[in-house]
C-alpha cells in the first residue's frame, strides 16, 4: 500500500508541473488524503464495533477506492499528454490528445465527485444494514 501511495504521489507531483493539470492533481490529492483518513476511521470502527459493522459497507469502500485509483490513471494519462505536447511529438493526432484531456476533465468533473457521497455514508455511525433483523426485510 505504501508503494502505491508513493507512486500516486509521484504522478500528482508530475501533474502539478503542468498548469492544465494542477486543478486535477489537487482534487486527486484531496481525495487521497480523505481516503487515508477514512481508512484510519474505519479501522478504529472495526476495533470498537466489531468486524460485522466494519465490513457492512465494504463494497462502498471498494467503490470509493476504485474511483480514486481510476482518477490516478487518468491523471497519469494527462501527464503523458502534456509531455508529448511539450515535445511536439506527432505520434498521435492533436484530436486524439485533446480527446484524452477531455476524458480526464470529464472524469474529474463527473466521477470523482461521487466520492463525497461514499465518504459520507462510510463515516456514518448508523449501521443500518447490520441492525435490521431478518424478519424486517420484506
């Protein structure tokens, strides 16, 4: 996990060298910090409330992690696009390069914000799915 965090931090640092990527690097950095804090909170919850409560929303945690990791991949592609553009590399058409940047912006505008709702749910103390008795489910 530590190695992955270092790799993501490296891409964020590279992205911050390109003005077009700075806002996305900042968004990913913030999402990563929130994920790290949330993980510590969930580990404390596991110790306090038990494994069943801890694992009740594991799918949501995986979804959150996946969204952030895909954001990292898009940012990495953005760094490559910026590097190739600065080098005047013509291996790819300008339309292709622009489409990669457009997809990156789309992801950060439409997908990454979904993490806020997931974090809200995962931070909730309401263990609704664990508390419901089997006969209450219709």
